[in-house]
């Protein structure tokens, strides 16, 4: 803990900014019900996109006349939880499969890689669109479908990284010692591939917002009235062409979080770069 | 493994993958609620008319039988006819594919050089204010949804300043110049979307190489930084850069449906969405084949180029 | 002139704010009897020849065809109405007038019909239009194995016979006094026997030059059109624009001259844009919440009444439609339609009465499921959520089930006991009641089997005396209002965006969109 704190102090301004922003987001997400002046789907005044001065609210109203500030706060909650859930599941699936393929090799590797190739050959949006239409757009289905798509990318990276580690002498030694597959994956491969995977985690995490917002653009996404930034950008996007800048707020929320996460990821990469020679 | 053998190998696996995705899409369409007849009639469906449509189009046969028939015809070069309007799929597809490729090529011509240039500049002036600005702006660009960028460009350039058309409904009767003018906004949108990704990878790959011994040697020899980067670092950093460029090219063909919707650009993505909605299987099959083949071919190309750029990879340990 | 019109004028001129406008128009809202066309153009329309009308339309798909039996959406219908003609036509003010038919009559009982056709009509390819072509065209829908969407509706035709080139006898297996209305349906267009529908040849105001389904269509003027002076435009270009925002932009930048389906949310903003105005038409389009009345608890009339009392229609109108429409009175009949029962009181939101009725039925604390998807209508899920919120006050627990958009009409509607639904409405009472409320009808979504209602429906259908028909329809509406299984909370307005370069006629049709989908022959450039 102290070591972490020390390195954090030396991390430099960008990383500090990143971490502060992320903390603010987390606070907003956790305390949304207490911070928000209105209910999540409460209609303040049915005037679409009323300006702050017209409606007496902080950021104005959205397309149904709900308080935008409230929606952004609740959006933080739903969006971050969803994105985090999806990304974690994707990394779990992708890494386990990738490490497994790399350590066992032969036909297991072949089979998994071919399956991943097949999924990747589908255009992602269509894959999600069709899968969500078949299984319904409930949150668990959505998490699973998007996680599966992301997992294919994670699989590729983790397999490639694990391949390199797998031929190292210390892995051979562990194998001769009679350690199990799971042990090797967890104790030898995981720690040595963590850094590049973390960088990927940051990027993937941010892409999830965009993916959800593209899905909701095509009519499938988080179901209303739950607030979600991606869907909010979609629902309010029309207003932009009328010179109303309400949709900028959720879009900016996504952009700022993306930048913050990447600042922290950059710091992480630099911090751990010294540990190993490559990556 | 020799280069030829690798290509043959990848080619065969590519074919198997294509076979698998067409079969999967058939099954998936079957699993979707509502079939072609029900989707076509919507609220006005009656049991009799649904039965009549199924009978007329042979939709009563089991899905695997229909798939086998489709495959048989396809292998003889016949892509079938659309269920909805009985037009040959090949003919329907030709225009749309042409439009999609036009947009992809035009966007790539703008975006790839721009990304390389920005990436090299950022690497050259690493950690400077310029680098940070480029990085932040590109990051922000990545984090905005495509349709949002599209709407912003329309709001500014089409509605406010009336410079470009708001919709890009191009047609065959237009000249190349007219087509380019009509497509400027979608091209700009796509450029925004893909430049960031490619630029970041270019920068990272070059910076990564700058730390390697042979570059340090060159530096010690007193060569100019720009010369080092362009002459020494860039060629050796090519393979990750090519990889990310190729991935983005694939995206330009396969993943631009949202931009097509925003600008009413008559490309393959819109056709595929409509056809999935109406369960018009022959068209969906053809689209998915094109998308799959594009992805597989470009990936293969990336791997082959990587090997050519880096002979060491041809002989792994 | 009505207060709402004044309000909208005031808003357009900028003397009141958007917020003020919305609040004040909500106040007068649906209590004002709004004429068919709300913001119709100039008082005196002078039509000019020339120019190409460019439409930007939602409601088209790459799977559209020119087979008249397949149309389900706006683009296909507009093209159909522009290139082919019909026996009869619903006029902008809502009466039935002849198009290809010059006159028609029936024997008592309304089973035997005789149509006299105009003798001066030629198809685009120069052939004369004869009674045989009409028979051939109608046969397309009713022949064995027909895949037409109106196969059922037209199925009552038992015999068709031509008497010379211009007289047509049609015999129905069951009498129907509204038969001439039925054949004004957008599916039942006329094409030549020699050529068929495949050639796209018709006798409409325009002929098809180029058609890329789901993308665009190009039509040119039929100089030989049988209506004097029409059409006013030299040509028609339809661009399919699925995205509402893109339609707005195309209109604002002058890339199209008119659009359909302006989003209720942007209607006022678009109206304020220079050179463009938004026109609003309230017709027969209504949103319904049908219950399957043979399934408990909906078989209990008190439950049905309670659920009808448990929704705040004004609030739905404001949020779901942005005020662009009228509240419904649990009747699928528009307020301005013939034989509308004007004596039934408007049903209001009354949670106490609802709770009381449930208590009487021994069903206090009722819990029901309401299925919804936005396929039913834009905002159906929002509407269901609001409904549930309102019903809470009556102690009713409404569970909103979000259904998948795909397959909604086959797997949810008519299958689940309580769902969200929309109807574009029909121009006559008999037509509307028959398709959705007659027992055994293919699209019956409520199974409400009230004996006197059903027998009145059959009697009124063959009755030709208007006074007697009125009494029957009033009684049917009363029965449905009291005991029926369908909640009709809203009538939705159609909103269209029109460039100021376009000259609109004095009255705009309210059946379907864009002036009854006949804007290409009714409008002109100013």
C-alpha cells in the first residue's frame, strides 16, 4: 500500500488528474440518489430540451423533459457498472481461454482459435444486433453478448502474450515440478502478462460505452427509462442540429472518462515498463 | 513454415470460416422471432396469407435443407433471388458494394496518410505540448460515438454554413466529382473515427523502437531525429502499424452502418440491416459473405505484410 | 379559427416562448375540436404547374416492392398512389369520391354492386383502362394462394363480371354498405391485365422511371392523366430517409421539399427553422391497449372498467405525443368521423372509482402484466411505464414486460393478454369495427364477445338508411365504451415538414400521411 502511494506521488500531473476524475465519477455513481435533485425518470416539465434558465435546472432538460443533471448522475451509475461488468467478464473469458489455448496448445488451441476467428468474421454490430434480438435485450443478455464479442479480442492478445511466456525456462521448470495447468496460468503467466492486458482493459472499457451507444442508435440497447450515457447521446443527438447542446453533456461525460482512464493506463504502463524489458 | 504454405493454410481456414458463418447466420435468422412471411405482413398478417407466402417461397422446408440448396446454388455461381422483390441478389448487391467500397477507399485515402503524419509528428516531439494536444484530441475523438460526430458535422457544415449536403444519397447517375462532394461529410466522419486509433498505434510503435539499441546507435552517430524516425524507426515499426491500418480498413467496409444511417448513404450495411429485419435470408447470406471475406482477406494480408516487413518472423524459434 | 391555431401562430411569430406555448396548448388541448388540417397553408390555394417534388420519407425498406398486395408502409404507399389509380378515393375532407369509377350503386342488402367506370382513362403505355383490368387487378388479392395483405378483407367478393368495357358488377357473399370505401384501400390499385403489376404500368399521375427500393424512386409526370390539370409537378423524387434527424436536416438544407413523420420532439424546433413549416393532421390513427377479454382477470367487466379509469390520458398525451394529438375516449373511431357518438362523456382519470370497482369485484390489489415494445408505436414503452405509474394510485400493480421489437406482431400482439398496439384507423365505422372487433376477425385483438354489439355490427353493415345506421353505431359505441376490452387512450397526429416553396391546398387529407399519400397530385410549387 505504501509503495503504491509512493509511486502514486511520483506519478506526475496527468495521472493525478486521471485518478481524481475517476474518483469523482465513482462518487457520482455511488451517491447518485442523494446527489440528484429529481428521480431517475421523473418528468420535470414536458418541454423537450428546455434550457437551464427555462427550466430552472442546472443543465436543462432532456428530450422528454427530464432533468439532465439527474440523468447524467444516474447514467454514471448504470453506465460504469455495466461497462465494468462487461469488461471484467470479457477479460475473464478471454484470458482464461487465451492462456488455456497457449499452455495446452495443439488441438485445443486450434479449436478455440477457429471459434474466435468465426465470431470475429461477423461484423460486431450485426452479431450483437442479432444475438440481442434472439435472446432479448435484458441486462444479463446484453452483458454476456458484448462480453463475448470483446472476449475474442482479449483472447487474441492474451494467447499471443502467453505463447511468449510459455516457452520461458521458469514455466518449463514449474511444469517439471508437476504444477497443474491452473497453477501455471495463475502464478506464472498471469503476472507476466498483466501490464499489456491492463492497457487493453482501459481501452476496451471505454469502447463499451461507444458500442452500447451505437446499439441504441440502431434501436437496441439499455431499455428506457433507465439512464445510460450511450443511449442519452442517442436520444438527445437530434437536438444538436438545432443548436441545442444538451447532448454534449453525456457525450462529454464519456469523453472525459475515456481520457481519464487512459491517463491512468499510460501511467501504469510507464510504471511497469521498468519491470520487464519489452512491452 | 514457408510463406506460400502459410498463405494456402490461411486460405483454407478462411474458406472454412466463411462456410461456418453462413451456416450460423442461417440458423440465427431461423432463431429470430418471426419469419419472412410474418415480418412482411406485420400487423396485417392472417394465417392464410402467411401460409401462402411460405408455400410460394419454399419457406416450409427445414432450415438445413434450405441452407444446403443455397450452398449448392452458390457454388455454381448463383447467389439466389431476394425473397422480398425477386430481384437477383448479385444485381442488388453490386451497386451497394460499389458504394461501400467507394466510401471506404475515399476515407482511407484521407485518413491513413493523416494518421501516419500525426503519429510521426507526435513521436518526434514526444512529451511536448504538441504531442499531448494530438493525443488528447484523438482520444476525445475515439470516445465520441460515430453518429454524434456525424450530427455535429451536419449541424455545423450542412445546416449552419450550408457548405455540404446533409444527406449523401449517391446514385449511379452521378459523376465522380458529384459523388465525392456528396460524400464529403461521411468521409470526414469516418476519418475522425479511425485516425485516432491508427495515429496512436503509429506513435506507440515508433516510440517503442526508439528505445532499441540500433536507434541509440544512430543517435550516438549524431543523425537528426527526424531522419532517424523516418529512415530507421518507421520501417521497423511497420508491422504493428500495418496491422492497425488493415483492421481499420476492414472496419471501413464492415462496420460503418451507423454512418450510413446518419447520412442515408446507400451502402451494404443499410441493406444488411433491412434484410435482417425482414428475414430476407439470401441477401443476408450474401452480405455476411462479403463482410466475412473482407475481414479474413485483410487479416491475411496484414499477416503476410508483417512477415514480408520483418523476415525474422518467417523463422520463429 | 380556434385558440390552438392562434397559439401556434403566436409561437411561430416568436411572441410566446416554447415553454409557454406547450403549457397553454396543453390547457386547451383536446377539449378543442380541431379541424382535419390544423395549420393548412394559404386560405386560397392557387396551384402552379412545374418543378419536381422531392420527398424525404421514413417508412421505406430495401425489401419494398411494386406488388400492390405487399405494401405496409408509407413509401410504398406513396409510390403506389402516385403511379396507379383506384376505383374510389377518400377526398381531403373525408368523403368518398370516384376516381376510376364515375358512379356506383347497390341493390338493397348491399350484396350486388354496379360500378360505372370513366371511359377516358389510359394506362401509361397507351392501353385503355377497362372493367376487365379492374377485375384482373382485384383478383390479384383474392385468387387462390394470394399473398396479399388484404386477402381477407377483400375475400367477401364472390363474383365479378364485366358488362361491356365500362360497367362492372360485383357480388358479395355478405352484404356491405361500405364496400365502395373498402376498395379505396391503398392495396387495391388498378393495373393492366395485359402486363400485370410487374411492369409498374398504371394510370396514375406519375409513371415510374427508376426505383431502388429502400433508397430512392424517381417518377415523371403522366401528361395523359385523366384528371384535368393534374398533376402540377413535372416529376416526383422520393428519397428514403429512415433517421428522423436526417429528415429534418434534409428539409432544412433544402435537399427535399417535404418530409413525413416529423418527430414530436423536434416539431416545434423544425417549425421555427427558416423556410420550413410543420403541419399537423389529426385523423384516425390511434393507440390502443387491448385486453384479451376471454382470459382472467380481463373477463371481468369491472376489471376492464377499472383499468380504463386508471390511466391519465392527458399526461400520456403530453409526454408520449408531446401534445401532438388528442386523448381518446375508448373508441377506435375518430372524433370527426361519420356517426361518431358525441353524447358519450369523456372518460377521465379516476383512480378512486377504479379502486372502488375492483373492490366490488373482489379484486383489490389487482396485479396484471402489460406487454410493450416500441414497434407498437414510438414511445409505447414510455406509455406503458406511465400507465403503470398512474395505476398505482388505484392500487393496481401493472408489471410492464418489455418485449422484443422483432416478431412483436406475431408473438405478442393477439397472444399476450394485455399489450400495446396501434391502428392507422379506417375511414368508416364498419371497416374499423370489422377488422379488429368482430368475433372471428383475423385481426381481432380483444375477443370481446358482446352479443348485441356483434349483431348490431352485422345489421348496420347491410343497412343503407343513414339515420338507422347512426342509431346502430351510436349504440355500438356506447356498448364498447361501457364494457369493451380495449383502452383507447390516444389519437396521434401526423406531423409533416413542408418547405415554404410548396403550395398546399386549403384542406389536407387526414387518412395516412402526406395528404392521404396523394401529395404528389394535390400539391404544387407556390
